[in-house]
């Protein structure tokens, strides 16, 4: 059985989509959402294209796609958008994000077409939703940013990774720091965006001094938010193929960053997220409680009982094959979910507990009881071990990770995974090591 250390990674949700499998028979989207609360959903749109494939990346994305593939993809995405809207006509969204890949790989005209379709099919103005769009230094151009500003996008997330040119080469993402600074200035001038900067740490050749330098360079721009990602070497990524091994000095670099950002006025929201308190935005959406509709090849959707998505792959040939099949789907095809995972009540509880604990504010026992009145938290295996390690403490109504527990967040989640999900992840890992889609 895979242990928590083997499963450690950045997981956006539980269960991870690599645990999904074919749904037999396929499930009508309308039936999947029938009877559930669709008044407070998250909308996610996936653009699986980028200008380069970073050495650490294991996301579902294709670098340097052909122009006709991008155009076909956008056409297909807008078709899916209409079909899903008809399937879940009462869906209302509390937040919205466009990720990838690099969404701003799309040209300005394509971005405009996408956002117009979003407003038409949701019946909601983008400017009235907390909205986030990911970008890169080379695609954060004036014309693209003008489209985002026009539609009222609130947050821009810029993938920087490092302000050291030597380090970005080590990470398999060569870029000139001058271009990064220029892109940030362009973003600041283009609109009143909240700016998030992504940085990465943990390469064996990354020094304490170079990490401090990147942090200081980022802080000069006074970003409203920073996400700090520990480096993991995943199968089929460029760094894995180069034979790079995981490093143990991630924890030291993490503590350096945590302490620096804390004294610089940032509040720690989770292991990765640091945000200035004055820039906190109220939201009524809770990821552990509310559902999400994902659109695009590679996007995931969550109802309370069913999680579904397209097949997942990392290698470029497999990604390309899945994309090609996806762009050939008909309107009727998009009425069904064909790949996913049914969540038993046990899995629903684990999801709620895990996603709550991974936030610095922790898990509210009162809110958990409101969601699952017949469940006793003491019955969940793994919690005692978290307490014994000094990773979890009780603070009045809340179960909260200690500073040491936050540092080990990527092991906390896997310690609470179900045996079924662990088995599915082990099967995926064996298949994925050969480069096959799953």
C-alpha cells in the first residue's frame, strides 16, 4: 500500500482525478446534478495550452499546439458550454476561474469570444463574480489584459517560479527575469487586478540565498497574494526524465519563506497560499461543501456524490490523443459523464475533513455535524496519528493544523485517504509510469 509520503503532492481536491475510472453506464449530466443544490457553484474552464512544457509540470496541457487545434478546441468548448447550461439550467456561480495550461495562450480575440460566451451561457456578468485567470510572462500582453480588464476579471495569477535565470533553466522553464518584471508592470498598468505570483522551491541546486532573492524580488511588486509550491518530481515530467531526485531541503526553504512573508505582513492561508489581510475578499463559496462545474478537456466537475472529468495524461502524445478525441465530440456526447468516481458517504466525509484541515482556519466540528449529523469525527482513522505527531490540535470548536502540521500538509491529506482511493491511485501510478492515459 502506498504510504502518505509516496502520495504527497499538490492535490486540488479529494479524491484526485487519477483515481477516476470509466463510468459504466455513462451518467447524464442532468441526472448527476438533479436534486442537488446548484445555487452556489464554482465554475472552472480549462485551457490546456502553453508556450512551453515546464520540467516539473504534470498537468493536462499541450505545448505549442497547432493553430487549428486551438480554434477547434475553442469551438468545442463553446458547444460544451451550451449543452451543460441546458443540462443544469438553474446553475448559479459564486466564483469563476480560467486555468490551464496558460489561458492567455489564447489570442485577444479568442479570449473575448470565450468571455462573451461565458456571460451568455451563465446569465451572469464576470465582473460580478470573484474571477481568476492564469497567465505567463510572455502571454501577459497589453491586448490580452485589456480584454480581461474589460470583463472585470478580479485576479491575475502569474507563473514566475523564480527570479533567477539560472534557476528557471534548472526547473526546465528558461525565461529572462527582465521579462517577468516587465510583465508584472504591464499587469499593474492594465487594470485594478489583484496580483498573485507563483514561486517554486526545492530543486537540489537551489540555494537559500537564491530563494531569498526570488522572494525579495517578488515582494518589491507588493503582490496581493503569493503561492509557494514545493517541487515534486513526478513520473513522465521533464525533470523525472532527466533523472532528478527529490530533495529534502524543501522544509528549510519553506520555513525561510513563511517567516519572511509573515514579517512582511502576509497571512498564511494554507501551506502554499499567503495573502495580505487587507486584500482578503469575502466569499460564500466553500470548496469542501459546494460543487463545481468544469468545462474543457481536462476540467473536473464535483457534485456531492459524483466527481467526473475527461481522461487524464501527462505525456504529449497521450494528451494530444485525448484532445483530438474531445474536439470530435457531438452535442449529445457532452450530455454524459463517462469518466469519474462515485463518492460513498464515507468518501464525502473524508473529502470534507481533508479539504477543511488543509486550510489554516481548520475544520469546524459544528459545521461538519451540520453536513453529516450521524458521523463522529473520533471514528476517522488517522486523526490520532496526526495528533501524536504534533500536527493537529483542537482549538475550541475547530480542529486546526499546528505550524508543523501545515508544513506537512501534503502528507496530512494522504493519511486520511480511504483504502479504495489508495488502491486506485496505485493502479494509476503503475499505468502512468508507462506514459499511458487513464
